[in-house]
């Protein structure tokens, strides 16, 4: 069975840089819109046109979780303490994910 979620390699993580940047990467047929490292470097989040925000471990590149929106996700942003992940969607919603609640 083919894993739907793919882990990011260290080289891919480093290629993304250590800060937020927009880039177009064909991920299957869906395009990732933005990739954003958390300020503490512990997490990497991606906003994509498949109505989701995906979260990876910034150190190992392991896939962690998917957060769903109703429409395309255009932008993501981390709080300064890396605890909150905000995502803005085409459906005019802004979601706040308390990442630290998932991984204590």
C-alpha cells in the first residue's frame, strides 16, 4: 500500500530554508502554496491547494499531522513562541491550531 503522506528528507527541509517562503511544488496534482518553519525550528508546516495544512517534524522530516480546511489554504503563520499555527483559507476562515496540545 502506498503511503499517502510522505516524509520530507533533511535535504528537502534545508532546501526550503529556515523561514517562510512561497513556492510552487507539484505534490501529486495539488500544489503546495507556502512552507513555514516554526521559530524554534521544531516544526515545518505547509499550506496547500488540497484544502489542508500539513505538519512535519522540523528535525527529522517525519510527517506529523494534517489540519483540514473547507477550501484552498493560502497562508500560514506561526506565533513567536511556536505554540500556535494560524492558517488562512479561501473559505474566509482563519484557523488557529495549538500545536503544543498535540505533542506534549
